[in-house]
C-alpha cells in the first residue's frame, strides 16, 4: 500500500523547496447538544430568550428540535481558539438555562414519544417558516427520533498562501487559479471518503443506542445485544465492538442517497449531482405530499433533497463568499472555500464535546488525505459501494480484532491498514510541527495521544463500553446513567471552576451577538412580506436555477 513512501516523498520535496512553508489554516466548530432536565429527560421547553434569536444569532441556534441547541464558532486561526470559543459558548448557555443540563453524547437521552418532541420554531417571517417547514419535512421523511442525534462538524481551510506554494511546487506551475485550489480540496475529499473511517474508529463515541433506534429491517440491528441487567424491559442495545452507531444504518443515514453519492470527481460533477438531487422528485416523498387539503405544508418539496442541507455525507464542500447566495450557487460562482467534516461524534469526555488534541489530529489526517494519491472514482461505483460497506462494518464492529474491509478490490485486515496509515501520520505530524513555528510539538502530542489510544484499547467507544458493560471496570448502570452523570459534572465544573477563568472578552462578544440577534429578529418579524405560498414557489424555482 506504500502510504508512507508516497507521503514521505512529497514531504521531502516540500522540505527541499526554498519556500518558507507555513500553514496558517482556519478552523471552525459546530456542535449539537440536547437540553435535558435534571432527571435526564428531554427538556421540551421553548428555546430560552436569554440565548438570543435562533434565527439570527451567529453563535447559538437550534438544529432540528426546539430542544436541540447548535453551537457555532466562527473561523479561528488555531484549534485552541476554536475550542476556547466552543467552551465559552457552552458556559454561557449553561448559565442561562436554569437547572437544565446539556446532554454530552451523540446518541440522545431517553426520548419521549415523537409527538412530544418539539420541532424548532423560527418565527412568522417567510425565512423562519421555511426553516421550520424543512424540519417538518424531515419528520415525515425520516421521523423525529433520527433527527435528535447530535454531532460535531469540523470546518477547515488551508491558507491561500499555503495552497499557492503547495500547488506551485507539486504541479510545477506559476499561474495558480481557483480551479487548481478546487482540485486540491476535491482530491482531499475523495480520500476522506476512502479513509474517513479512521476518525470514526478513534473518535467514535456511540456504541450504544436506545431501543427506539432499532430497525428490524436493518442488518446492523442483528449485531446488537440487549442490556437487560437493570430493566424489566430492555431499553438499550449495544455493539460490543462498535465505534459510531450514529454513522451506521441505525443513525443519521439516508440509504437511497448513500447509494447514489454526489460525485467528488470534479466541482462541476459535485454541483450538478447536488442540483439534480434538489430538483428531482422522489416517488416515496411524493406519497407524503407537499400540502394537505387544508393548506398545511408537509415539506418544502417532494424532491430527493428538499434543500442541499439534507445531503447526509461525511464531508461537504463549502463556499460562503456571497451571503445572499446558497452554498451551491457560491460554489458555482467562486469555487471551494473550505470543507466541512460531518462524521465526528460528540466527545463525552470533553467539556464542549470536542478537544484540542482531536483538532490537531484531524488536521494531520487531512494532510494525509491531501498528500496521498487520490484517483477519481470509477463510473461503475464499485469503490463507492465498498466505502459504504467499510463504514457500516467499522461503525458497528470496528474494534473486532479480525475485521477485514475492502481496499483496492481486495480484503485487508483493518488493523494492518491502520498501522500503515499511522506510520504516515507520524511523518506528517513531524512535518507540521516543523513548519508551525512552535516548540510545543502540538501535532506530535496529538498523534501520540491517539496512537496510544489505538494500541491500548482506549478509543472513546471502548472507554464508554468499559464504563458501562465491562464487569471489571463498569461505573454506570446504563448509557442513560453515564450521560446524565457527565452532564451533572459538567454543570458543576462550569458553575465553579470554569467560571473563575473565563475570557470576559469572549463572553462580551456572545452577549453582544445575543442582543443584536434579538433586535434583528424583531426587525425581520415586522417587515412586510409576500405570502408564504408565493415565497415558497419562488424559493423552489430559484433552487432549480444554478
């Protein structure tokens, strides 16, 4: 497989060049979490006004449910800054939701009946109604329960200067254009599809699901075991060697679309495939209907995707140069600005669900995906089918020692492949430390942390499993007990220790945004608009036009 030889050769070329390489990357984080009661039940209260307007705040919004918060950091110059902001947003929320807690895991707490799960409400403006309708459509398409799964999104971009230097050196060209930059991100993204399971293996933190997530038609369900130690009726099922059931068929998954992935062979392919998915009717969704006889809307449209946000993929290509245009139109107009990784579980062992070492390890891994040869996917889609199969295996029983997956049309032992990949990652970590102008060796420290986790059976999923089910080390009676205990401890830490070390400038920035968001929301609410029928009709027409 010669990963290390490929990577080492390219890095040596970079070192020999007289360019003063410095990767001034940008990092952003988005994290979803559920508001829960002190007893661990889903809070069905409205989104607190103290957190601002969920329609207009840049830091705090809601994802699917009124009970599901989404925390957002703007792009930052270091992982430390991004995590610091995420921690402070978490602190601010905790201080403004009374006795409520923040659920610390990707898979939700015990949920009420679907009728009792409140869909996020964004007001009476056309913009707010559209956001709510999108979520109503998701309810009819996939059910509310699936939407309550939470995750972390890692946004990343190389600096323009680094990309110019890298492309000039590797392609031996002087005049670099946006197309060259797009090809770097596309190449990286194809390899992320091929190897992104590495992060599922290491960062996966969802080896347990509630019985409500079981689907007897799913092959994944066959590999789960019931936990009936403390219940007359079994509520939780676990995968003994599972890593991230959130990313399995039982989690955030769209089987039809995963079998027909949006192409990453070129930006034109990506845009056209995504545009086609947004504009092509789906026979199953047509059965739902778009509007009832009583003029109640059920979904934005009956297409494969209501909007591009419905694309469930481990990685998305992003561009936001023009705030008045959709991401898809921005990509067509301006090219790729950054990538969004979407297959990372919430880390229950980190205060805000993601920690600094994860960020730097992820960056090492993204360099691996960029530096490794990345051929286009064949039209027969055999490799894409293998990628889906690999992900299913690794999320469900990835820690099983004898597991094999498909790579280059043959079966290989997962542990052998991981060993080769880690040999390359070590070379990259050393290189990134050498160009970071820092003596801290933050990349090596991050690499060592996850290499040790791999070698010593200390990945997040294994720690969770051992905390609950290993008779020699279990501390909790159930996954529900595990999550609630961490939520309580986090609340205590935020109230006592974190409070004494806050960065007041960040808190003031959050407060200013909260105030501004409420004012902007009121302005939007009081603006006279066209009817929602006309607005929606125009919106769907606009989606069809690139």
